[in-house]
């Protein structure tokens, strides 16, 4: 793991706040962007793709929460989405980040957020996998050998008949999963303020 990767893995919450702050600045002082030099239907299609990714990411994260809420680090989650890929929550975050950029008509923001995940989160995942190996030992090593890290293999899908979870943790996980949709709603509100000339455009 590189020094930069270790730094991000240990300080990802702080860096996430920096990214959110940067997005807020963009929202407050930048008009909506589009793919210049392409037909309008391409922009419309990209925006619709963004909406779809936001919804998929939100529902995906809620689904993941049903299998780990209240049990994280207590038992090894290996059913549902965790049976087809080892890091489904991070995949949901990646899709949501890309979708957010497209949905708010900021393609460069979509690319930037995607780059942050692609460059920073492998180190985070490596750190978490090392921690899970310490906790679960050979059970987790066998799980890693069987289940891919990034690309889901749906031929592996299994799920239990019943899942026992903590309602408090499920509620928190659902609220966390809704962040992408709330951020999109806030961005749209700020955009309307720009249209009403209640906020300045600096860039």
C-alpha cells in the first residue's frame, strides 16, 4: 500500500468532508454544466443515466444494509449482495457518486468523483480486508478466494431464508443510503436559487 493510500485509508472521513465542501462550492457558485459540442439528446440521456444510477445506488445500499446492519464485525456477512462481491457497499457508493455528477449536469464532477474512488478506495478496502482476516481468519480467506472483490459474480448468489438485524442499525443505514438522493435534491434547490438570481454565479 502506498503512502498516499495509507493516508487516505486512515483519513477518508476527513477527505470525504473536503470533497463534500468542494461540491458545495461548485453548487453555490457554478451554473449547471453540459457536454459541450454534442447533441442535446446526449445530455438528456446522460442526465437520465445519472437519475437511474442514484436510484440503483440507494436501493443497493439499503439491500446491503439488511445483511450487515447490527452485525458488522460480529459475524461474517456472506449472503445476498455479499455472496456475489466482497465490497458491495463501496460499489454502491461508486455508482452513486458517478450518478450524482451526471444527474446534476456536471460531467467533470462525475469523472472527478469516480477518480477519487478509483484512486483512494483500494487502499481503504485493503485495510478493511486485513482487519477482517484478523477477525475471521481462515473463514475470511476462503471467502476471499471464492468471492470477487470488485465485479459481482451472480452465479454465486445465495441468501438465507431469514436475516436477523438491529432495527436501529437498519434505520441508520437507510438514512445513510438516502444521502445521494438528498444531495441531489439540495443541488436542485440551489440551482433554482441561481435561476431566480438569489445566488451569484462566480465561475
